[in-house]
C-alpha cells in the first residue's frame, strides 16, 4: 500500500522518475573545473538529467533532476556537490 503511494508520487505511468517529485531545499551541481567527463554520473542517473561529451564537463538539468543523490555518490573525482537552494553553500 505505502509502496504503491510512494511509487505514484515519484514515478510517471511509464515507470520513469517524475521531475522534482520533492521540492527539497537543495540542488545538485557539477563543478566544471573538477569534472573529467568520465560519463559515470550520466550512466547512473535514472532521471536522464545529466548530459555531456566525454572528456568535457558534464551538466545537470535541474528540471529533470529528482535530487536522489546517486550521481554524487558515484563521482570518484568529487565533482558533484549538493548546494543549499538559497545560499548556494555546500549542504551535507
Ligand atoms: S562522474 Fe564526475 S567526473 Fe565523471 S562526468 Fe560525472 S561529474 Fe564529471
Ligand atoms: S541527483 Fe544526480 S543522479 Fe539523482 S536525478 Fe539528480 S542528476 Fe540524476
């Protein structure tokens, strides 16, 4: 029951994650100076919110980002940060 409710809140009919299902007060951003363009974050992002060209800095589409945090965990170059939506400061 609870699982069904959560699924309907966070996913579209086709099973893909909804854009910004939760209006969390933070956002994810890729630091273009640290990003190596390795493609890992793009591969793990189920919302297909990350784009870029290999070897160059990738970017996150905030309209598509569901704020799951998966990309940040996988980036071995620590190029992805969670920032406070209002102050822009890094948020734990
Ligand atoms: S995983 Fe990190 S280094 Fe690789 S493309 Fe994504 S942000 Fe850039
Ligand atoms: S936090 Fe990262 S992995 Fe999660 S939806 Fe946003 S861009 Fe994709």
